């Protein structure tokens, strides 16, 4: 994965939910380098509590995790936090998975491996308050 060049953007409090500790560490480093505050969880069933109690402004959520996965928590998360931007990430994607993720409430969808610059661009859009206007999008690409 490549590192993203940061510009001055609003600092977000982002919850990264992925059972892969290495992925969480990589995302933490990049997001913090971009000026964001990062909270982590290895379990999707902890998302709602973290969002409600920690003032989270965006969630990066892995689709596949042991037990409860990202798609499992999306409906309740969307019901409780209608405008919260959720970026679903997955190594097990495809068009049907993307359609399902969007139906369940994902704001954005990224297939692993994705470019960190693409993720940072989505976060800039979110920080600028343009997520609803942008209408979401699929960004995917190989690691450089």
C-alpha cells in the first residue's frame, strides 16, 4: 500500500474495525499521519457501542470477521446513526457484495487491496461534508 499525501482537512474521529491486527495498524498509521484520530476494534459487534460512546465521525468496517461480520452490523448501525459515513472494506467482494453492502447502508465500498490515497480521498470528502452529495462510490485497485 502506498502512503497518502495529506492536505489540510478537518480532523475526523475514525473507528477502524478489522480482525486483522496488521491492517488496523497500517490504517492507524496512515490515518494519524493524515491528521485523524483513530479508534480500533477487532470485533464488529462492538461497533454500535463505540460509535455511541466515543463520538465517532466515520467508520471503516471490514466485511469478513469471525462471528459477526461488517454486513451483519450495518442495518442496526444505519438505523441508529443514519448519517454516519461507513466505508466497507473487503477482500471478498464483487458486484453482488457491493450491491448488498449499499442496500444495508454502506456509504462507500472498497475492495482490498486498495490504494491508501483512495481511502484518504474518501475521508477528505467525508470531512468536507460532501458524502451525501457525492453519492458514494466504489474505489478499488491493486497495491502499487
